[in-house]
C-alpha cells in the first residue's frame, strides 16, 4: 500500500517549494496527478511513489543561502 504525505512534506523531500508542487499539479497531463488523493475534502495528499517521478524532471532547484551574521 502506498504511503501518502502532505504536499508540504513531499516538497521538502523533493527539495522544492510547496508552491512548485501545486503549480505542477495544475498543469494538464502532469505525471504527478495520478499520485494525488483527497480524503473527505481535506488538503491533497501525494504518494511517496511520485517522488521518483519528480526527481527525474529537469526542473531546477533554487537554493537561497542565508547571509552570514556579523558579530561586533
């Protein structure tokens, strides 16, 4: 049986923002769509199986580095 996680958790595992996942899910013919389910009108959950599909995409991952704090 597939394990389902929140979009937020899935995004953390895929190293992208949750907005990126939602944006991709809105596209037609998205390969992630079959892995999404809603339970009783709650927020969507996505199967961990979809993570391998997401990692295979060429979508860039942007890392924002925090500036170092200076001490006086």
